[in-house]
C-alpha cells in the first residue's frame, strides 16, 4: 500500500482558492440564517469583496515564490498560476462591485449569487494550478457549473433560461470532448500527469500517432470552447446576452483567462518536447485558429446594434488576439528550422523569448480583464430592467446623448471602448503592442499583420458607441436608472486602471515579467 | 494495439453479455406461449390496480431529495477507503475527513434552512 504523506503545510499553495471557497460558504450560511424581519443584504457584496481582496493578496505573494509541484504533482504552484489567480481576483472584485448595484436594482440580491461567484473564482484559481488531467477536469467543472447557474440567475423571462441552457448543454459537451481527449492521451502514454506526459510523448507519437494526435486535438477543442475561439464560439453571444451583465463580464475575463492558462500549461510540453516539426505544426494550428477567431469575431461584431452582443463578439475577437500570443509561444525562433525562423536575434535565447511571450499574454489578459469589466460595468449601470422587449434593452440608441445626461458614465465607457479598440493612451493599446510584438519576434509577421487589420475593423464598432454618446442628441423620454455607488466605484477603478496602465505600464509589466515562469521539470 | 491487450477479457465479457441478451429475448419471443387478456395489457404496478395516469407533473422537491441522496451516497463511498486505511493515514487523514464531512454537513444545513427538505408547504 502506497499512502502519500501530506501535511497541512501542503495546503498553503491553494490558500487563495480555500479563502474563496470559505467566503462562499460564509455567504451561503449568513444568507439562510439571517432573520427575515431585518433583511439587509448590503453586507454580502462587501464580504465577497473582502474575501476576493485577501485571496488576491495571498496569490500575489505566491508569484514571488519559486515554482514547485504540489499535491504529489497533481498541481503546480508557480508564479504564472499566482498571476492568473490575481487576475481572477481582480475580475471577481470588480464583478462583485458591479453586481451589488445591478442586483439591488432588480431585487435579486442574494447570498447565493456571491457564493457562486466565489466558488467559480476558487475553481478558476485551482484550474490555473492543475497539472493533471483529472484535476484539471474537476476544477474546470467547479468553475463551469457555478457559471452555468449564474448565467440563469435572473430567472424571469426567456433570455436567462436560454443563456443558462445553452451554456450548460454546450459546456457539458465541450467538457466531455476534453475528457475524451485526455483519456485517449492516457491510452497512448499511460499517464494523466502533465509533467510525466512531456517525457512520454515522443515515444507515444512514434508508436501510437493516431491516438496521440486525436487526443491532443480533442483536448484543444474542449479548451477552445471555453475560450470561445471560432469555430467553437456559437454559444458566446447568446449566453453573454442572456446572463446578468456582471456575470457576462466575469465570464469574458476570468473564465477566459484561466482557460488560456490551462491551454498554455497543457500544450507547451507538446511544443517543447516533440521537436521542431511538431512545434511548427502546433504553431500553424493555433495560428489558423487565431486568424479565424480574430477575423470572424470582428466581422460579426460590426453589424451589431445591440451593445451587449457587440461586446460578446468583441470578446471572441480578443480571444483571437490571445490565441495569436499562444501561437507565438509555440513557435521556436531558434534559427535554421524552416519558415518560422526569421529572427536571428533571438537564436539561443529561447527561454527568454518564451518568457517574454508569456508576459505579453499575461499583460493582455490583465488589460482585457479590467477593460471588459469596465465596459460591462458601464452597460450594467445604464441598463434598465429586463422587462423591455428583446433587443432594445442594450440598443445603441440608449447611449445617444449619454455625455449630457451622465458625463461620468460616458467618459468611462469611452475609455473602455478606446481600450478595447487598442487606441493609446489606454491599456488595450499596450496589450496589443506587446502581443503583436511577441508574434513578430516569433516570426509570425503575417499573423500580426492580419491581427492589426482585424483590430482596425474593430475600431469602427467601438468608436460608434463613442459617437453615439458624444455626437447624437438624447432621445426624448429616455430615463436612466438611479446611481449606485458600488457600480460607480467599479467604473472609477477600472477607468483609472485602463488609463494609468496605458500611460505607465512599466511597473506592472515588470511584475508580470517575473511572474511569467511556468513550472517545468 | 498492445496497450489495449489487458482489456481483452472485458471485451469478451461484453460480447458474451450481448449475445446472451439477444439470445434470451429471441428464444422467449419465438418459443414462448402467447395468451393475451386485458389484465396483461394493463400497466404493471407491482401487483396493484393502477390508479390514474403516470404522466403528471412531479414537484421539483423530489429531485432535490434525490440529489441530496446522491451527495451523501458519494460521501459514504469516499469514507470506505479512508476507513480501511484509517491507521496508516493517522491524524492528518482524520482531520481531512472531518473537513470533508463538515463541508457536506454545511451543505445539508444550508438546504435544511432553505426549506428544501419540507415536502409539504
């Protein structure tokens, strides 16, 4: 009998996730134990915010520790996972702030909502650390099941149930595909641990090529569903539209960020250990996915007059830019190895180049997290209750003349739109700069050019919102919901982050550079 | 296909099971006597006379009870291997199990206070 010896100290690396889970349990219990006579739920968002803040601070500390295996190699604790957890906690905190006002306005504020948000956050944090397929699957499900329930939170009406159902059915389907792929990889290599998989892959490819390729492909498809890459993006607009706006924000930021983290963690060994031919194959596969996602996402967003759907398609497009970064990560700029090797500058500095690319991906994830939360937050502040007929609740006309009615909200939304479009001086510009530079350094010049062209198309529909806010007269009889201080605080924070990080990204990008270390044998 | 070789007995058992299932129902269909009467065509209700239709709406509460049952069932499944290795796992294992059981109990308390266990209300 082989019984592993663990101690309580071994749980220290998962402290952020534990804190989030405990916060969720506290919220569940206080919700059912408070007396019905004096019901006041204002404390709930503050409790959720406090737990996210503490978890984020603890995770930030782990980015300074060296990378190591935890739980017998089922997970890893490395600066990268710490940085992703910090991103998740930033997203959680902003989402909680937006939710407080949003739910109060709809009389739908309950402890369970915040509890589900925190449970989803715990799943995300653990997913970023998962280094084994079964662990990865369980944490993916913890994250997904919470978001399925959250997307149908506003039960009245057909749209939330449509969103919940679509997300649940397609999410379950994609998770099944991922598990099937993992089982094929297990069949080919005899291990589910990613750290052991790396060493066994070359032999598996030699003896069982079909099994290995199919398994890897299915795992990639399962994760591509979660990041909403084209052609696995069909659910995105409907789900983001039907879900409560703060939840759409968290889905576009947190779920996507962690899915990208595990995409990198699972597939980097493939590119590293299978030789240059396979690295090239994977680079082209992910480059094709990135190209498709960028182009289709931006083109589909062009005709949307419904701002929430537009933001959903824009999140598809941003997944494309991130996939471009992932493709650049897999390209090996080592010189003399086929068409990818065009930068002799980086020859022999592969590790440094890889770290720089990871840094670009992390920076882009951070930029997208604050910008997406801010733009969905501005939408949540403006949006009236869902009793309006389909399509009108988030119509562009709602933004007409916003600069006169609510200059502060209009300014925040304008900053977010500029950042999503990648226009200086915003963080979105810096993110795009870093990620396109990484792609060019990796020899994917054509893809970077395609990305720049696609994002130029994106500027049209982002700026259209700004034009409506500042240059169109306000419609008669349009009312805006009352102000909620929590939502406005979220807007102030995200606008400040977008502008400050756009002007002076140095400190943060240096920190992310130190955090761009993945565990490796 | 050497890695799949150990699974050959399972494939054999599956094959035998399939053949047996088809054979038994085929033999019964071809050789069995066929005498029908109205009672035989009626719904089988464990020997009782059926009352009304079975196609009606059931309260969602029953599903909550079923879900809770599964949760505690799975908890029991996890308790068995722990109980077998109780001595080897020591106090750490004991505390682990306490935390695990406490989490499930917290869920039960939540469901209880929420009123999901009250079938009549």
